[in-house]
C-alpha cells in the first residue's frame, strides 16, 4: 500500500480569528501542505527502472553482437561453400577445401558418449542425496559433487593425458577389443586417446551439472505425491519410480539436455585427449575432433582468409547448436519447477 507524504497543519491564532469587523468569531482554518520529496521519489523509481532494464538488455545485446560478428567474419566461407559446408567431410587448408561434417560427427558422438556414462551416475547421485542419504552425510556429498564443476577443464585434460589415457591403452581398450570387437565399435590400434577418452572426460565434467539440476527437479515434486504412493502400500523403489521420477521426468530430460549443451561446448579438456584427427573416426577408440577443439587448435595458425573464415563458421555452427540446446533444456526444467514447492534438504 503506498505511503502518503506527511502533511503539516497550520492553525490561525485566536486574535486573528476575532479581528473581524462585525465582531463575529471565525473558526480556525486548517491548511494541508505536502512535504517536498514526492518528485525525488519518482526520479529514483525511474532511474532504478532504467538501470535494471539496461542490465537486462545488455545481455541480449552481447549475444546479438557476438552472432553478428561471427556472421560477418564467416561471410567468405558462407558464400563459397553454402550449405555444402555442413555435408562435406574434407578439411584441407592447402587445397582450400573445408567441410564441417567430420567435426560435427565428432562433437555429437563424444557428447552422447559422455551423456551415456554421466546420466545413470547423475540420476543415482541425485536420488541418493534427496531420498536415501543420511542427513549428516548429505551436505558433504552435495558439496563434493558441486566441487567437480569448479575444477578447471585443463586439469581434467592433464588428468586424462597422464592417468586416463594409459589406463585405456593398456587395460580397457584391449579388453573391449577382445570381447566386443565383433561389433566394429572398437576396431583399430589402442592409442589411449580418442573418442572414448573424450567421452569419459566429458562425463566427469557434466556429471555435477546434471546431478544438481536433477536434484532440484526432484525436490520440486510435492511431498503429497510420495505420501500418496506410500499410503497405497508401495515399496521405496515403487515410490521413487511412480511418485518421484514419473512427475519429474520432463525436468530430468531438461537437465540431460543442459548437460549436453555443456558437453558440446567443451574445448580444452577434449582437445587434449581426443587425438585431433580431421577425419571421421571409424570406431570409438579412434582419434577424432570436435567443433570446439579444431577452432582452438587451428585458429592461431590460420594465415589464409578462407581458412580463417571457415574456422569462424565452425564457431558459428557451434554457437547456434549451443543456444538451441540450452534453450530447450531451460524450457523443460521450467515446465516442471514453476510454482512447485520444494522440500528442503535439511
């Protein structure tokens, strides 16, 4: 309710009231005067609205400026190759032939491989933290999971080179070739670096994101859903499956897509373990490349205008994919969590 400004009351003196010519007395006159300050309040409100509007519109302006700059810098490649740029796998700076198909393939395969590993772990972690974890251990495990997101990607890359790659080369990839080589997914020499190593690194990096968002979505499920299922005599697993996961499935899908957007845009760690090959990989243990990794590797070495423009177009493709994936993920998460009362972890 708005607060009215204070008023001042001025009364006439009795002498002035009785100084009329006919001797009659006048009643005291009450005069209301508003204090100055209402205009200052309006100015402050207007300035605040302008400030917050400028902060909000500046974010959109930055995104638009980035998009316009990418389009401007990739005009040469766009005019020369057109849509064939996305359907050609040739990448040869010497002959001036450029295509993004091999890098799009590497981005999709490595990202989905990371999701294949990270989603079960993230879902199990979120369910344990929200439903089964003892109170004294809940905060510690939650902090450790979130700490994984704060580790710089170059640290993951170094760990992948010195620890993960030797383990894959000596133990994991030979075992996969012996028992699953008939599938054709693990053919070729075991190098340690390749699509499989990149997928494992991405799984570790997106696990805290998917787990955190999934936990928030599960907490947004009303308690009445759990109580209703338990009242019908359901077990703990049936309660989680029918009362929790069924109501949170859209938000969980949004969390998965959000992790996919994070995996698609990862650069440094993937560049260090994927093997950096410009050809479409023939198996999961073969080296490859992603959109982000090839831009990071060749941008500083590009001396030809067409080569540089093609790299910028790769960045434009990556920019568009990332925006679309994150927008879909945010929409799915919002469709579940809007207006839903969340339970506390304590």
